[in-house]
């Protein structure tokens, strides 16, 4: 006996418009719960707005909202087509304008596009729609939430609200287009490191979480981006800092003490972290270096500061990660978020996991950044509901 469930998942919490279709098949004759559920990625389409936000030095919320409104329907259509679930109607139906008018009263760009899409296509063979309800940028989140309300109403389907951070925790599951629940021993510590978050969460079981501590000010990715800006590197600065730091290291040169940066709260004895101090220290350092060189930074100054910044951040994260493991009975370390793409941090986390002889679960680079597949993996485990108000009520759900 097989139990099959297919869902569409939508993610618009920041600057990626992303849609996935996932199918779970449970073989009820299999008594091993881990191998009983098989997951198939039927489609995954992500449209990044990052280029549009570069001139603003960060994600500009209302621009993000406008882009999501313009593109979300096309991304959904592409994903359904990729999954083989998009069927044009021989003759377009008519849609009662009041049906979606109220739900999308604030999405005037989206309303005509999605109305056309609905009237021109058959209802796809899916069981529910999952959507990120928070945390994230509110104007951006609303586009995904209201798109989901509109489609659920037009297609008469239930919905599944998903917490974005749970998505990041589960992003390590989807190692291929087909997978089953990974054999990561629990309880584990999830470390979520992104442009908006830096936090330790205890994973008691998949679906049961407890916040342990995190940044008291800037997120780690934000610190990377702001430090990069001080150094004249364009947004998003994380990957650029990473590249220049590696280049500096490969020269084998020792770091001149004048580039040293502080490690705020490293000795606080708890899991609180602070990154705004490092960012400010970079600003003072840059001012000092410029003053010593006729108002300009040399290439060596930039590369040495990148290396110094990255090692400072990595030292803080290493100390806090050890503390998180020691203060819980963690059997695994689970990483999620865009900053997980950083090679130095990945290597540091691997060596900390080896030190304690615990498992390390990392997402692929593609699934480190925001994506709908992780939302699909989290959503397909959860109950669907016909009560659309849960999407609104949980709009800013936090751990
Ligand atoms: O998870 P994500 O895609 O979006 C948020 O939810 O924030 O993370 C984006 C963040 C940006 O701050 C970016 O600079 C950072 O991840 N990032 C990196 C690297 N790649 C992306 N930071 C350091 N090193 C990297 N290689
Ligand atoms: Zn994220």
C-alpha cells in the first residue's frame, strides 16, 4: 500500500521568488519509518532579484514586493510545467472578479496576472500549498501568503504555513532529486547563519525545536555585507570577502597586527553573539588605513582586512558552537542559511564536529540560500488546513 502526497511550496520572504513541487510516497508495508517515506523533487524554480538590489547595498523591501508580484505567477507556472502538472484549458473559464479581488486588494500588479493564469489552466493535481509565513521581510512575505490564499481559494485546496527557519534546518535533507529522511542522530544543534539570522536551535526531533541563543544585534551575513561595503566591495559582500580572504591566505603572509579585529562577546559564557562591534571596528580600521595612504585603500589592505574579518567571525562562531554542543546532549550539528556557503566557516564547523565526534549536516551551496525546496520539505511533514486565516495569524512567527 502506498500513500502519496504532492504539494506546491512558495517562498518569498526576502529577495528570491521560489517555487517547488515535492512528492512524498509512504510505503505502509515498510515498518521502518525512516525508509518508509521517499521524497521526490518534481520541480524547483528560483528567480533571484539580487542584481536589482545591488544599487541599494541591500534588499529594498518595496522593490522586493513589486518583483515578487510581477514574477510569482510565472515561477509557479514554470514549476508546475516542470513537474508535468500544468495543463492549459481548451477554452479559458471566467472568474468571478470578487473571488480574488478582496484577497489581492493590495496586490494590484499580481491580481490580473494570476487571474489570467487561473482562468487559462486546469486545477493541478496537488494536495496542498505550503507557504513561508515568516520570519522575513513583511512586504515580501505578504506576496507569497496572498498568492497562496488566492490559489487555495480558486482551486479549493488546503494550505500549510511554514516557518522559514524550519525550512533552513531541513535544507540538509534534499541532497538529491530523490531522498529519504537523513540518518542524522538527534537531538542536534542547528546553527542558522544568514543575512537575517544567527541563532542556535536545539532540534529535539524533526518538527520540535527550542531556541538556545543567537545574535543580540546584526546577523552574521549582515556583518559580512556591511564590512564589505566599508571596503568598497559591492553587495552581497559575503562571497567577495570570502574570495579575497582566501587569496590573502594563499600568499602565506602573516597578518600584520595592525589589521587585528575584536571578537565581541566571545567570553560571554553563553550563546549570545554580537556582530555590530566587528563591523564598527572595520570602519575605524578602514579610516585609519585610508588616512595612512592618501585617502585610498591598497589591494593588500582590502585583502588583509577581509582575512582578519573572516577569522574574527570564525573564532567567535567556533567558541559559541563548542559551548552549544557542550551545554546540550547534541549528537549532531545541522547548518543552514546563506553564510553556510563560506568555505572557512564550513571547514571550522567540520573540525568542531570531528572534535566532539558528532555528525555534521550541511546543505548544498544551492540550498544554503533561500529556496522553496526547503519550505516544501518542511511543509510536507505538516498537516494542511482549510482555515486560510492561519496564514495571516502566523505572519511573523518566530522560534
Ligand atoms: O540565507 P540567505 O540567502 O538570505 C537570507 O535569508 O539572509 O543569506 C544571504 C547572506 C548574505 O548576507 C551573503 O553575503 C551571505 O549570506 N553569504 C556569504 C557567502 N555567501 C553568501 N557570507 C560569507 N561567505 C560566503 N561565501
Ligand atoms: Zn533565509
